[in-house]
C-alpha cells in the first residue's frame, strides 16, 4: 500500500512538472484593451459638441465618455471611477474634453492619446460649470455660491486653481443685498461677443448678476426682489401671431428658483431663464444696472408660460437659436423641455418668437411639440459647419434613454415651426450605426482571421470593391449628418495591404453583414439580404442561427431557424451564376441573372429543424450541418450534393452544439491501434474526421467521408450541459506524454482514493508499475516527431481535458478536470504566434476567466463590468465571437466592441493605427483663420473702448450697449492677468471711481488715460477750444446749419472737390493726403481734453473721409 502511494506521488510530480513546463500563457502576456467601440451606451446622459472639429461627446452614468466623428470614427474613454458625468464640455478646437463626475472630480481627457491627462478633486459640490470658448479657462460655481476660475496648463498637463474667486457674500453685497444667503450657483454663462470679459452668474434663489471681469464691477442685477412683470398670460405663447398682453402682475422673484437659463440673443442682451414653477422670464440686460436698493423696472422683464395650469413641470432645459433671416438679433427659436402641465405627454417644445423694438411686445409665431422616443436625457444645438459666429445655431441633437440619439436639421425645424398645427410632421434622423444591433436584432456573429500565408486575403481584397458597389446596406450616413470629425490613421490603410480579418453579423430578418475588421475602423465588404434572389424558398428570411466561413474557398454558409443553409460564394465565380437547390433526395439547378454583388450558389433544405452548428472541412470541399434535432448532415461543396446524414450521437436527440474537422494524420497511431482494427478498414486512408458534440455532453467521432463511427463508443459526461469542444494540436510531444496512461488509469479508481491525499486533478489514485512500463514502451515506439492532440470539453460547470488518442480508443477519463461552482457560458481558445496558449471563458456572472493550456491553471480573471461597464445579459453568447488570436467581439444593447486581450505587437491593437479624434491640420487652419479675422477687425477698429461700438453703430445701425467692448486678443491673455489676482481690490477701486463720476457731467468724461488737471479758465485752454471749434466747422464745410451729421457726398461732389487740373493719380494722392491729415488730427484730439460729443464728431468725420476716398478709388 505504501509503495502504491509513493508511486502515485512520483507519477503526479512528473505530470505536474510536464504541464508546468508547457504552460502556454502568463499573466504578464495579458493586457485587455478596447480597440473598437461602436454605438451609444444605454446609460448616456449628457452631450457636448466641438463646433470646429465637428465632434460629439456623450457622457454616461457609469463613467464612460463616447466620442463620435465622421466616417465611422468613434472612440470610448473609460474613467477609473464608475460614476456619472454631470457636466461635459470640449476645450474647443484644442483636442481636450473636460468632464465633471458626481464626486466633483474635474477630469481632462486628451482626444489624441485617448487618455486621462489630469484631474482635480473639488472640495465642494459643483453646481455650475462652464468653459470659455477658445480658451483654457474653466468657470466653476459651487453649492455655497462661490465662483472660481480654473486653468488647464496643457504643456504641464495640470489643472490649476487661480486666486480669482467671488464669494456669494461679496457678490450680494456688491449688488445691494444686505441679507446674505448661502445659495448655490446654478448657472454660469459667458456673454457672447465679450471675449470672456463678462459672465452671467445665476443663483438658485433667482438672483442674476452680470459681472465684468475686466472692470471688476457688476454690470447688471436682476431678480431677488419684488418686481412688476410683463405677463404674457397663461397661454398666450401657445397661440401663433398674437401680441403679448400688456397687463402686469405682482411677482416676488425671491420665491422663484432658477432651473435653466440660456442667452436669447446673438449679442447677449437678452437672457431666458426657466424656473421651477414652470415660468420663463426674458431679461433685458442692455439696461443700466440698478443702484443699490433700486427696484428692477418691469420694462426689462417679460414672462412666458407654456400652460395655464396651476401645477406645471419645472423648466429643465432652455436653448435658443437665432433666426438668420431676421434683422433683429433677438428673433429666433426657443427650445424648451418642461414648463408644461404636470401629467402631460413628454415633448420638446419649439417656440418661434419675434420681438418688437425694446422689450414691449413679443409675438409667438408658432409652437411645435416634438414627441420623444424615450425619456429625455439632454439636447444640444449645433452651429452649422463653416458658420462665422458660433452663436449662430441651426441644428439640434436630442438624447433620450436608453442611448438613443436623434438629429433635426435647421431646414426641417423651420418647416415644422412654420406650420400652424402642433402635430410634428418631421421624422428625426437616427444615429447611423455601422453594425445594427437592435433593429434588426443581431442574432449571431463570427470573427475570422485569414491565414497570412494564403492567397484568400488578396482575392477577397480584390473582389471587395465589386461587392461593395453591388450590395450596399440602407445604413449609410445621411448627407446632412453634422458629425465629420476625426482622421483615419495613415497606418491603417497602407498600400498593398489586404483584408486580414473579417467580421460577420447575422440578423433576425435573415440578412448578413460582412465587414473588413483588419483595422480599428470597420468598413463594409458586402450586405446579404435575407430573401434569396430569383428562388422562392420558404423560410429564407428566418432569423440567422449559425454562420461559418471557409478562408480557403471563400464560401460563406448561413444557417437559419427554418433549417435552411444558404451558401454564398464571395469570389462570385462559382459555377457561373447558377444556384443549386439541394434536398435530401435531389439537387436542382436554377439560373440567376447576371448582376453585381454576392451570389447565392446553393440553398440546402434537408430538415425543418433549426441549424445549430456549421463547420467547413479544412479543405473547404465539405460542409457539416448540425441540427437542433440532433441530426448531422455532410454535403459536398463541389457537386452540391448530400454525402450522408446520421444521428450526431447514437441514441440521442439532443441538439448539436459544435463540430470540428481534423486531418486524420494527427491521429495516425490511435486509428491504427488494435482497438481500431475492426472499425477502420485496412488500407482506407481517412482524409478528415469529425468531432461531434451534443448539448447533453456526448462526444462522437466519425469519418468525414462516410459518417462511420471511429471511436469505440461515444463519450458521455453525465449531468452536464456541454458548451463547446476544442481540439488542441501541436501541444505536447509524444516523448513527453509517456505517462498519459499513468494519468488516465488512476481515474478508474476514483472511489478508492483517499480523501486526504493531495491531488492536482479532481480525481487521482494509484497505478501499478507494469502498466507504466507498458505505456512507456508503447509511446516511445511511436517516435519523437509525432504529436498527440488533446480534446478540451467545456461544460457549464466543468472543464475536462482528454488525450485525443485515448478518447478514440474508448478511454473516458480526463487528464485534467476543473470544477467550478459558477456556470460557464462561452469559451474560446487563445493562440499566440499560432500556438495554442490559453482558454478564455465567460461565466454567467459576467466574469472572464483566462486559463493556460494545457494545465488549465487560472492565469487571471476580469469582469465585463470592469472592462466595459457592462452587466451580463442572457443570450450574450450568441453575439460573442473571437478570432483565436486574442481578439474578441461583443455586442450589448446598442453597443459593439472589439477587445484585444494579448499584449504584443499585434497591428490590430496598435494605438498608432487607431483613428485620431483630433484633427491637428483643421485646428491649425481654424486658428489661423480666427487670427486673420481678429486682425482684420483690429484694422477696421483701431481706437479702443467706445470707438468699437460707435463704428459698429455707424456702419450697421444703432449699436447695442453690450457690444461696446474692447477688441481683445484671441489668446485671452487679458483674462489671465486678471485671474491671477483678487478681484476685490479692483472692485473697490472701481466703486470709488464710480462715486466720483456721479458728480461729473457728461462733458467731464475723459477718453483713455486722464491728463493733468488744468483750470477751465486758462486762456490757453480757451484758445484751444476755439481752434477745435473752427476745425469742426471746416469739417462740415458746405453743409447747411440743419445738417448735424456728416453725410457721404455724391460721386459728382467728390470728383468736383478732388479732380482739378491734375491726372487721376494726383487726384487720388490728394484725397489720400486729406485722409492722412484728418487721421493725424484725430489722433491729436484723442490725446487732448475733447468732450465726448466733439470726439464722436471727429471719429465720424474721419470715417466719412475714408469712405469718400475708397469710393473715389473705385470710381
């Protein structure tokens, strides 16, 4: 007994050392990486848009960021924290995305490297967030009412908090409110056309403050006090073509909490504010800020209500777009989510508004309600591509749950809102998915890697262009789709490269989509419709249940739920254009008309049972079909006929799970053993054999030509549900497998094994020395160059590894066995350098297990939740596939992703081959265009301060006071100087200067830097004023006493003034000299103590001369 145990331990040690020596996979060789991600996550919740790069970003509730461009360019960024994103914005045209998580962690993501650059954890709850467009500055408002500024330093990769902050107490005191309340900031908006100088800060209790950063002062205060409001009435906004009623009602804005806000004019003179009670107020910010203790005027505010009901929904979202055809910068469309009666249908309301002069009346031209396809998540307005003004918004994206994105272009919205009824009559464009998953539903997939040494890759590449033109799915991106961003990698399309990897997707309508998956951006190869052309076959459009592709013959087999198998020749030349209709008893030939695209070469209809397994032979000349009824048929692909049909496993009707073809040469020693002499006829060279697995755990091995059983008896694993079978070749040399029998025989004595013995397998016992000697001599005689394949049986609760030779010979005991309390769901073999190295398994808990081969030792495990933020779903295995090279494709909801598991130099996972989400060339061109535009504006407007507003008013009508701002450089350096010192010192200085100015008249306002004070009674000053007056009279020479404004003279008057006796060049020179003289005098006047009216007149006169001179040159 002692000798038996000692021998058993010695054999066990030899077995362990042998498998340890051949352990094919290490944890260091694993590096799961998401290579491809298509579709919108079901947890999508917030949108952001880069108007220059034309990229859309989507934040989710589980810490993911989806970035979508054009030409099927998509990317996924996954935060280390599985938390919702509550704020999301692009650093416009700079290649960075800013997100704020629910734990108030501010993150900066690089689109170029697809990585997290830096993060900054805020100490309080962030309630408002905004990025100055075109800059690196970020505005942050928190729950305590504090406003802060953060700057992203791209070179250092850091987020830096500046010393510039405004507390709620400071702002309220500056606004004239003595009572301090710790109210959260609910909105921060940078005023349009202010170059970041002015920002609107909205507090939850209704207080609105327009703060001027450059001047460190409050420009406007609204809300927070009793106010007389212009009330549109409960339902006046709904009725088109009606004026606003003029009645006023008393409102206490201190009781109105703000829930949404947006600018409602291009210049930023009107602000739309939505409240929790469903009201919408329009504030006129162009009026002067009220002094401390002064009440807001009712002329500055207009109220709008979507419903007359007492209980209304809060206004959740407000967005506004301008009317390009209107002269007023306040006319446009207002998009409202909320504000309607509680219990009403969930819609997005679009109002078309027209304003009269001032803020006295407003017309609601039309109202349209867009019905949502799911619960509302977010919306965003998009400027049209190439628009000069980013505030000129035209198109609309609406995000609904779960993960549905709809697009409305401006033309359709305009057509909708021009109608008089409220019923939407336009259909939104849905997000154009490359690989449909839900409609039609994806039922089965396959990922195939073409052999590198074969010619199939080259052939398929050549015919792919023809197939694309002949069969195009109706899933192409619409021409007006606004997302065009991203750049394909130059490494992904090298010259002479062929198709190396193909992805097949089968659908519930019987159709199949074939895609080139060689590179990280998928592209169509062909689309196969469900119905077979020119042959009426019942059930041809039934859901696809199984696919198989032969890389040698380029034949694709499609099996469906009705039991049909359709064979498509992707080369397009098989048997001309004939289609064979094959039944169990006959084969008919049907002629098909010539045409482009895929060609169905055969339809095989043998049984009405659903097809559960398909497998081409290694040569591609035969196809094995496994049915749900347990039957197996083998067809000849050359003659398109049935070779045989058998029960997959004798005395069993269990569905066939999988079938594998193998060359008989690998099993030479087993097939010619004495045990097989009766079942294998002498001199019959078996070309290929088939391993057949049924769902009840039975394995049968038959000849590929005749269907005759090879194994002495089928293997039956009792009380197990089989998932898959794998035959592992080139794994263990026969000289190293001398103790296979040692490991097989002890399993016969499982019952007698001591429970205290240390065992590697679940079952191991003793062995006698005579059997060991016999096995050793037998295997040594077989030779060192032959290999003994292994058979891996994967069941729901166990993994079993068999020697193929012993399995054929009737030995049912496994070499290795792994039991698991968790249920396996799907398995596949991993290869590295074309050698079997590991087993990948998916458990029903959503856990991935990776085990090394052949020892089945656990290397690592991970979860779908940690890699993709997915939860396990039933039937996920139907759309799960791999290419046995460590690349797997998974589908879930509306998402499709490809994951590369094995680290290495595989081209598929190389980051340099991924499309770039940031177009540097476009960014540089946009920056250059912006700098040129800014320089042109500076040339046109050379004087600072109020000059800009005056010239704008002179050229285009009356200037809005909010536009009278300084032209600032595009790099926002003026803001950086302000943000690195406290605003309080500047504010107190501004207040002091303001109090001094209250005692001055209009004529005492000085331009630019103040000069040294002199007495107004000085004779020199009096003489200077007289000289200025004479000069002013000269400017208006020839005008009547009633002409108070300079006028542009007629061409005849101009020519009479300048054209005397000289030629044209001298006359032009005279005009130019006159212009220069006037400009020099203007510059002198700017430096002197001219009053504002005199200064204004000089400016206008200067531009009058300039326009006359330009007009003369044209003439």
